[in-house]
């Protein structure tokens, strides 16, 4: 009896010991430590991102009074609205043209900065990043004053050359141009700094080899620089596309969607419908409409990056 | 060590005695015996105007032994609207919220009825105008107490000198301080002629046609002056009517005499227009005049706030009331009602109106002749007709009398100003009407 009791204690102790060793091993595993260290962030994202995302999905399935489940009824309603399709069109024009110009300007400026002597580069980098570090709501206010319908500083300057006045925010085409311009001004420095980092990582030997082969300036860019920067260009474009599609502050401050709704994008129209019009389910549906568009873009861009990664 | 044991009898006796003592003991009222109350009030843009509300709340709290928390929430960037939406979703937040125009109706199911305090207040202060009833009542239930703070009429604010010189209209004679208006000839036709004359003289009227409140309010009053409604009180579409056509034709004529950039105007544009001395008239509460008093005194002393021009179906002026509403999830509804009753006493209302420099308007008919509007200047009497003391015009809100939940959409989607702009820019009348009809059909979803 005593023996049995003793043996059972020993078994329990061995089990506890094994458990301790198991825990120690688990903690020693890099993946486990990494998981534990990122756990606070995961929880934070779950609370601040996943929960609101699921909640907005839930809201989008309710009727206007939020008393009845309507499934995809809100989307069905939106698809019949002329203004909704105007917003879809404008969001695409706004995001695509802004991202293209940001990428182009960022690429050109990154080359200029890359060719500046190393000791002067810091100054240029700092100055060129200024638009990106100012909160956009604040810088857009300054742009609003520059574009002010009655007291535009641009129009004042142009008047000396006999040009204008230009209805910067009063005419549909000019208003679209203005919001895209401000977005490009704000976002180009991000592209510039990313491309600059990518340029610095291109091995010098490749350019030397290209030079020996007799490649000219354009061929060096096309056959060396661009292929080496492809991944960073793809990632930056995807990131910027998501942020630009979801933009709110620039349009809201500069034109509030006008004139005649010709500058509304998803976020500003969702705010107009959901908050100002007290139709929160419809507002949620408008903002959720961005998700499939961005998901498709993300799938294509990320698939391309993975494919190249595998090839490498 | 001996230890005395408590017998069962002794324990029962002691418990009974202490319970009796607790029950019969006199109630000692603590500093915050009546609990807590939190308020989300609109952050006034007149400097110092909040202090009157704070004083009144603190005075009441000290008397009633309630711990109060008072937050002033700005309407800049629609922060108040976002807060209302968040509290309505969370069903948690302030006990009392000061809601602008349409928000009591859009949150009607979540608000505590205040009929029990409104009835005595109406007896005390007089009846309220139709717009307050339209926005503040649902199925006979008062959704909030009309707040004088923030409530405003957006009537014409004219330049005395420019109107006299270029349009031949003496606005002071038409709306004399201290006596009833003599404005029978102040019609939309006279207004249009004056707009043309001032435009020719280089001082066009500053009336916006953008998508923000000031622009929509003016269009709303002009549409109502023609009897034009996009949706009637029963919720029927009434876009394709002669009244709507007449309103659009009127606006087409008017737009030719307005600054060329009015389609991009927001709520600040007309204020800047007046303060910069660029125009002879704007449609605004006296905030523009108050800014001019500070920044351009020579402009301020030529300003006169007065009534709207009359149209074929009457004289309408845009009126935007605020309401103090109690959330149904409030944990101290009785204290909230007591505070709202205190804030709506005539003395409290006068204190708040004075603190706002005459900007705030009480909804009650007995309180439209306070001394502040008689005395304030320069020029003295400039705001005398601002509170509509002779009921000379019907106070209304754009898109009414459509059911409020539809009207709110018409208002915030700026359907009226968009129609005017589309038609002015060359779209055919029937196409504009068809577009507006489609929009209104969409606003009717439930």
C-alpha cells in the first residue's frame, strides 16, 4: 500500500517535471517567444481593428432604423443610386491618378536625392519629407486658403500674368484636380523615401557591369534599377492605394465633396450619408464597398511579389 | 484568556437594535446626495458664452446636491454629430446632450420624453414656433427641451450704406428699431432688383450655393416662399410642381447677380464676404456682424439684421433650433429634467442670450423682446428684428414639411442647392427635376 502510494507520488512528480520541461521548451522556442511578445499588439489590433471591422459588417446588414436584418439589402439599394456610382468612379480616379503621380514624382525626386553628395543628402531628405510629416488636416487647411473661392493666393499671383481667376474648388474638373494635387503633395515624400532606400540597396557592381556593356542612362534604369526596385514599388503602390482610397481629411476639408458631389470619395460620402444623414447602416455599406476593390488589388500585387520571391 | 461567548438571544437582540437604529436615524444629505449628472453641451463660438451655461449648471448643482460633469463639444468638424452617433450606438455617455436641428428626430427611439417639463414651460414662457414642434416632437412626445443656446435665424444682414446707395432701399426704415416692420414691399422681386443693382455696383449679395448649412437654409426659405416642397408632409413626392419650377427660375436669375464662385462657398464664405466689405448683404445670424465688430468696425456699424423678402406664398426665414435631450439610458433622468427646467426659466434664458451677445434665440414667444436686442450695437438696434419680435415671418427649416427623417437627407445632401446649380449650369428643367425626384425616392428608404 505504501509502495503504491509512493509510486503514485513519484509519477505525479515526474509528470509535473515533464510539464515544467515542456513549458521551458515551449518558451525556448523562438516562435513562442515571438508570439508572446506580439500578443499585446495582437490584442490591441483585435480590439481596435477587428472588432470595429466586424461591427461595421454587422451594421451594413441592418435597415435604416437598425431594427431589422436586411442582409445585402443596403448594397442592393446602393447599386441603384446614381450618386453611388459617381462616388465609385471618383474614388478610382482619385486613388489611381494620385498614386501614379506620387510614384512618378517620388521616383524622380529619389534619383535626384540619390545623386546629391552624401554629406548634403540629409538636409534634402529632411526638407522633402516635410509635407509628409505635417498632419494632413493642418496642411490641407493651408491649401484651402490657397484655393479659397474668393481670396485665392494662387489666383492673386496668376492675376499678375493676366490668368484666371480659376475656380479651384468651384468647378468639377478643377476641384478634382485640386484634391488630387494636395494628395500628391502630401504623399509623394513617402514614395521618395522608400525609393531612395531601395536605390541605395542596388549593388553598384550591377551599374558597373551595365556600363561595361555600354548601357546608356535609360537602359541602366530600365534593366537594372527598375527590376531591382520592383518589390518595393509594388509594396509601396499597394500601401498607398489602400491609404488613398480610404482618404477622408483632404477632400472633406478642401471641397466637402462638392461641387455637385463631383469630388466625393467613399469615406467622405460614407460620412455624409452615415453621420450627417443619420443613416449609419448605409454609411457602413458605402465604406465597406472599398474592401473588395482593395482586396483584389492586394491579391494581384502580393501574388506577383511572392512569385518573384520564389523565382529568386 | 477567557472569551465571552455571544448567545443566540444576544445576537438577535443586537441585530434588531442596530437595524432599528439604522432605519430610524435622520437622513444626512451628503455633498452629492442626489447623484451624478453629465452633460454634453454645444461649444459656443461666441467667446465667453459658455460661461453663462456653466454658472447656471453649477448654481443648480449646488442647490440640488448633484455632482455635475459638463463637457462642451464643438460643432467644428461635426464633432458633436460624431459624438451623438457614438453615444447612440454604445447606449452610454452623457445624461443630457444638446442636439442640433434634426438629431432629436433621428434618435427619437433613444430619447426620454420630456412632456412633463415642457407643459409647465410652455405655460410659463409661451408657445413655441412650428419649426420647434416639427423638429422636437414625435407622435406627441417631446424629444427635448428647446435650447436657446445655439438656436438662430439666418435672415438677411444688410449693409445700410450700400443698400441705400445702390439699391435705393433704406433697411433701417423698413425694419425700424423698436417698432414693427414696414416691409410690405420687401418681396422677392424687390430683392432680385436690389441684387442686380448691387452686383452692377460691384457689391454683390454674398449668398452661397454650396452644400453646407448656410447655403441650404437660404435656398430652403426661398423655395418655401414659392410654396415649393420636394416631399410633402405625408411623404409624397412633389418635385415636379410649378412651385418648384418657379423657385428654380428665380434662383437662375439670382445666380447671375451673385459672385461667380458661390458654388464652392461654405459656412465661412459669406461671413468673410461681409467682413471684407465685398458685398451688400449676406444671410446669416449675427456672428458675421460680431466678427466685423472686432475686426472691421467700420463694416459692423453699417450692418442691419432684418427679415426675409416675401414670396408669393409668404415670408419665410430659416430657423435652426437646438434641443437639450435626455438619453433614455441616462441613470439620473429626474435630475436631468430638473436641470433642464432650471435652464429654461426666463431669467436663465436671458442670462444665456446676453452672454451670447444676442446670438442665441429662445424658442418661446414671450422671450423674443429681451432688452439685449434693443440695446446692442453699433449701430444701436441692429439686432432688434433678429428674433422676429412681431412674428413678421414664418420661421422654417429647409426641406420641411417632409417627414423629418426624409427631410434630414434632403437637407444634408443639399438637394435644393444642387438643383439650382444644375439648372443654372445649363441642365434642362425636366432633367433637373427628374434627378431630384430620384434622389428623394432614395431618401425615403426606411
